[in-house]
């Protein structure tokens, strides 16, 4: 079965190729505004499912469409992509010297419907100085990242430890994604589909 990745994220595409999955990229165009009082877990699941369905709708039945969404959550508040330096600075200061949660949902739309799952990872940051925040912003890396950091890039130097899925923090939980793909008949490197 052919796979379509409903995401413009190069990180998600790279993660899929890491496990031997080829996909055509068709970014989903959906409204990503959180609903009033929507819990973070519900938000990321809803967006992952909406992305998968938005691209899947109208396609032939022989494809599967993968949607995903990642949010950084601190004290119950969703930290999205920063709007400017001040926004990024506030996010990074709030994460400095403490733990936060990264929620990543993945959804697979096929002619049988949508299957989805949610992965939670705890991330601990060391203390970050103002000069480090300024230098990090100048690298351009935090500008398009949830929570204003990328664990797979320069932002890794802020991470003291994680508990959970590293690939989920990058943007796609590979163990859970491979289970969804395998169940739908999408091959994962050399793993047999019917185990």
C-alpha cells in the first residue's frame, strides 16, 4: 500500500526513511487553532487525525495517509511555534531548569477509517542563560519548532535527560508509527507484515 505523509516537516519525512518507509509528501492545510479549554492531549490527537483525513479525502482506496502533530506542554499550557524572539525567549525561560511534556499524536487514515495513538515524553532542561537563548535564536533553529527548540539540533545541548520516546520529541514516534503502518499493510524495512 502506498503511503502519503500529510506533513511539510522534513524531520517527519527523515524519520520515516530511517525505518525504510517511502512516502509521498502532501502537506495538510488545516486550522491548527486550539479549541476553547481543549486539553493538550485532545488537541494533538485531533490535529493528527484532521491532517490525515484532510489529505486522504478524495484519494483512491489503495493509499494510507499519515498525519502527526507535536506539542510541547508546560504546566498544562501548549507552547506552539514562537511568533518572535520575545515569544521564544519566554518559552525557553519557562522550560529552563525544569521538566516539561512533549505530546506527539500519529494518525493513519485508510479506507477502513482512522487509527491513532498518543505518545507522551518527559523532557528535562538544564538551566539556560540569556546569552544562550540569544545565540540559539540567532541560529534560526527555534523559529519553526514547538516550544522553541529542536532536540535533534542545537537545542540538544539544553536537554539534561528524557523519559520516553526520543523520536516522538523530534516529531514522529517510530515504534507506534510502525505498528499503525504494519497493521495497514505498509511495509517497514524488512519486517514481515503479518507477524
